[in-house]
């Protein structure tokens, strides 16, 4: 969920676009990435595309299948729990460091980020769910602001990677816990201003674990079921996604969610 730079290269721009489409479910789990078609859709060479896909393999967003190419990484309930545990471990450690070192500027970042997130959560609660990406960007900005004074770029980078893998599961499961999550964010704000990192850690555990259990409990579509690989491939065989319409597909997906 990190924001792109205006001076980034074409390759970096394509990397961010593909990565975003995976995280937000435009490219679903198990979808095979045909190099010629993907390179044409995203406007990059096959050699550059291979480099980008291998980079995302290292992030566990894509799986390389030897000579058969690449596919979007599958999902499972077990991995969701593991990713959530990793995010919680990193975030709670960073909270302690950040709350102890944070200054007035840090407080300002936290308050500002929470205000924006609160506005988006209010819209979501009112049924305005057409802008899922902005909502999750605000969610990222708030959680990142809480740990931004931890003093470790290595820790922040590791947390960002874990957060995005966790976010992918949220988007696939269409998770919005409404007032519960909003209240937890409010308590996290209060704990930050009081420098009460122990209280924040307790709330964070409830916040992250509660999301996982909610997603698994409400998994009526069997998103996290143990579907055999061959069956999953058969389900998508012959059904290509129009990658040129990725932004439209994402908007349509969000519109469908808003009617749920």
C-alpha cells in the first residue's frame, strides 16, 4: 500500500500495477499469467515482465511453475493465520518502539491519518463501498503512522510486506467488520496519544485476529477451502481476464461488494 513516486521507472510502475491487481483480487488466486498477454496488457517487454514476476515470487504473491510459467499464489486458511501472526508480531514490536520515541510531529501524523480513516469508515458504514482501495489506503496510512517513529527502516519494510500479504486476504474475503473495527481504531488512537503501548498491543491482537476469524467464519463461498490444485486450475481454464480493463474490473468488484 505504499504510494508510488512520480519519478519511478516504467518497470516500477508496471510492478506496482500488477502487485495491486493481485492484492485487490483483480488477478485471483491460481490465475495463470501468460507472459505474452500480460506483457501486452501492462505495456512492458517479456524480459522485464519476467524480472517483475520473479520479484513478486520472492514476496509470495506469485508462484513460478518451472518451465510452465507463473500463476498468482493460491490462498488457504492456514496461510492467512500465519500471515496475520507475522503482521501482529512485527506491528506490536514496532508499536512499543514508536510510542516510546514518538514526538509532536508523530502525534500529528497519527491524528491526521485516523481522521481520514474515520471518514472512510463512516462512508463504508453508510453503504458507500465503491472506493475500497481508498479505504484500505487510509487504513494503511493509520497503521503505518502508529509505528512510523519506531526508528527502524528494516522493521518498517518488513511490516509493509506482511501488511500487503494480509491485505490480499482481506480483499479476497471481502472483509469489513464495520463498527467493531472503527472502535478498535479509536482505541488505538487514544492509546497512541497516551503512549500506552501495552494497551495498543492488546487491541492490535484483537483487531487482527478478529478480522481473520471473521473472514474464515463468513467464508460461505469456500474461498479458503482445500480445493485440489487440478480442480482449481480447471475452474479457471479457458477463462482469461481482460487485464486492459483491470481498473474497471476492480470498480465493478467494489460495486458488487457494496450491494452485499
